[in-house]
């Protein structure tokens, strides 16, 4: 999977930490211009009610000369809401993904990098692949670490 980051700064993320509970966080650490840094961060939130079903996502991408951010949400039942919320945040940030949703399962699969891909409902493996693709597009070199 590859990502295309917008050439202009887009700032659509929202920090929900004051009003919602953080359920998880994905941070991609990579080397940009010779220094280790957090390149991509995605935070997942849910409401404080025991009946809360909506997952909210805020995404920040910042590499060398690149900055964009977005937010998204997904509600309901019966699918992987985190990946759908992340997909909405990716779209909100103006980022496009190309290749295959499931390239992490089989490294020998030839991906069509002209084919646009959407990770809605595809699970955590597709999320991590997309996060790494965004970090590389933002200028991260070498090995990437997701914490």
C-alpha cells in the first residue's frame, strides 16, 4: 500500500480527550531528515456512556515539510469500526491510499498501485499498513515502528 499526502496543509483533526475516553492510540515512529520522530499518530475515542457505540478517530501526519490532519467516526454494529473511523479521518486529511487492503497478509501478492484502496471495516492489519504508508509518504525513511 502507498499513500499520497496533500501538498497543502490540511488541519481537520479534533482532540476529543476532554470529552471522550481514549480507547487506543497508534503512533508511527520513523526517521525524517536524519532524526527519529513521531510521524503519524491516530487516536481512537469513545463516549463515556456504557451504551456508547460510536468510535471517533483523530489523525495527525507530520513529516519534514508535510502536515495534515483529519477526523472521522463510525457507529453501529457488525463491522470493524476503528478501521472505518480511521478511513474517514484519512479522507478528511486529504490523503489517498493505493494498492491492496490486505498486502500485509501475503508479501508476494502484486499490488496495483494505480488502484485506489479504502480500509473501511478491513481490520487492524490494514490500519497498520495504511499508517506506515502515510509515514513513508510524509518522508520517513528506513524501518518504521508502531507503538
